[in-house]
C-alpha cells in the first residue's frame, strides 16, 4: 500500500490579539518525520511504501492569518500531489485551529485534501483531546482517534494506535463509519485533567468501548474553551464497522459525561494572585509552583505579562522565580549591559496590551544564555529578592530541562511562577505542591469573563438552563 504521512496542528485562542503567521510554525519534513517513531519502520518492513510530507505546528496563539493558512495548505497539497496515487493518508491534526476569515481550519484543510485525492483514499487522523471537532472533519475522515491523557503523556501511543488501526482497515478492506455527539458543555482544559475524576473515570471507559463488537476506536474531546467557534464544546467520537453500534456507544458515553458535568473542576487550589502567593509562602513544601493561568502560553497567552513579577517585588517576597517573561528587547539590553551589571528595563506589556502593562525595574543581570540548539537568547535577572527569566520567544517552561538550560535548579526556590495552566507531566510529577492563580489574560480560566460571540448557546455552565439530549 502507498501511504502518505503528514500533519498540521494549531490550538487557536481567538481572544488573543497575536495573529499567527507562517514564521511562527515549525516543520518536521521528509525522512525526519519517519525517524521520529519506530512504528514507521515497522510499517515499512511490512512492505508498505511511505511518503512523508511534513508536519507543522506552532505554540497556541491567536488565529492563523489567511495568508499563513494558504501558504501551508498549498505546500502540503503540492507535496501530496507529487505522491499520487496513494491508498491512504495518515494525518496528525489538533482539532481547534480557527483561521482568519475562513473559520474551522481542519474542515477547510480536509476539504481541500479530499478535493485532491478523492473519496476512495482512506484518511486516518489523530487529534489532541482539546480539539473542538466540526462535523465536516468527521465527514472527511475515515478514522479518528485522540489523546487520552491531559496533561498529555500518550502522544506516541496515540500515533501508534492510529497507524495500527489504519493498517488493519487497509488490510481487511474496512470502511468505518464515525458517530459524533456534541454536548452543550464548555470545559476549560484545566478542569478536564484525566488523572482525577470525573475525566479519569470517563476516559477509562474508552478501552472498554473499543472492545465492543463493531467498534474500532472511541474518543472524548474536552475541547478548547478559548476558541470562540460554533463547534467549541465537549464531543464524543466513535468509529467502527457497525453504524448502529457506533451511534449507540457514542450516545451512551455522552450521557455519562453529561451526568458528570458539574464535577469538572480544576484539581489544584485556585486563588487570586495575592492569595496564591500567601498560600505558597505558608506551605511547608518547596518549591511551590504557581500557574499564572491568565497568561498561560500553552492556552494562547502572550507570555509577556509582568503582573506577577510586579506583585512579588512590591510585596518584598524572597526566594521566588518567575519563569519566564517574553521580552526580546529586554534580553538585548541585558546582553548589552553584561553579567553582573545593573540595568534599567521596561518589561513586558508589548505583546499583550489588553491585560498587561510594561513594568519599569532596576535589575541585576545574573546570567546570560546565548542562542544555542535552536533556542533563542535568554537572560536571568534579579529584582530585589525575586529572579526572573527573560525570553526572546514564547517558549513555556514545561520540563525540568528548561530550567537547567538557563542554569537554574528549581529546588533552590520557595515558589516558582510559570506561564502555564495545569503543570505538564514532568513538572506535575516533580512539584510537591501546585496552585493556580486566576490572573487576567488571553487564557483567563473564568469562562464567564470571556467575550464569546460565536459559541453556540445555551451551554453549561455559562447557561444553567442548558439541556441535553434536546440538542443532539
């Protein structure tokens, strides 16, 4: 069989004012795509011909521009056309890409792919469980499967599951049907952590459903609450060879989710910025990680709000680290001054001008980190008893190695502020205590504060009167 491979992922925060351009995307092309996972070597050994195209991804942010969409889509379609004919296409998508002037990005992309390859080519796709999933996406894919963990620990496992299901369908001549059920339910990702109930118990049902006669694979999509679109909601997707069974199992699982709707809660203490700091300083554990949730880069926050740094400095807090603040201009000033020198800086408020404001500080340059291995220059500064990492880009601190790269040991601090919502797996396992500060920003956790315009209403919990199954 001839199988083309590629993907395109973006989690769009439509409340962000930061447009996403072609330059914001990173690409994994050609043979590098195959080298990423041993599953492709296994597929090649079975005698299949593989045609790796590329996978593009960018940090969550505002809508990709129409020009950005057109450039990436055209590159992909041109590369795919050169491979034709193919028997199948394996895609890694996200499910929450909203494009300027176009709308749902995955729907538009898959429509163009189908126009090129026709209806007979088998399309299998994997998704982030934070995808919102438009009906058109389901119509244009033959098979869909999504991550089953948040924080994400199973990206490779999901890829392998998708590939094995694709091969099974090709070898057995299966043409699955897919049932989609969308609930009038809005759940921010931090309230859908799969390591605690109710999400833990609901996602544990998926392997059981997959074993049912006529079922191939099932998925729950928590959705991306910061994407203001008609499709933003919790969804259930079930693919199988028995259409009645897929619909039955999708409706049954959706019913279980709806019954648990009031139980979706953030699984760490939440507080105002001031209260979060007080709780962290009073805690016996160290370090305490505090999420600056409104400026959460992984939900599309700008990453350049100095609000928390200002609070810590004004409060006279000692032994704190802010990791980090995006400000390329400030990094340049630190390099010009040199390590050990005092420098006047105006930090942040350059990307997010809606919720953040620039902060003028007199800082000591503790460490300069030149660009290396694709990473851009960074600087570590001290303002009073507080240290901060200044960054040239919007890369979040999600792993322990990110601290090591700037010469910092997290164990040396009482509290660490990160531009995240929930902690990513390694930090979650490392942190003795975590607190979420409900700060303002593009990633505001308080859904009622967001200016939704396209969201289908009524929807729970914004609208207590939302009912289901009337909205199937």
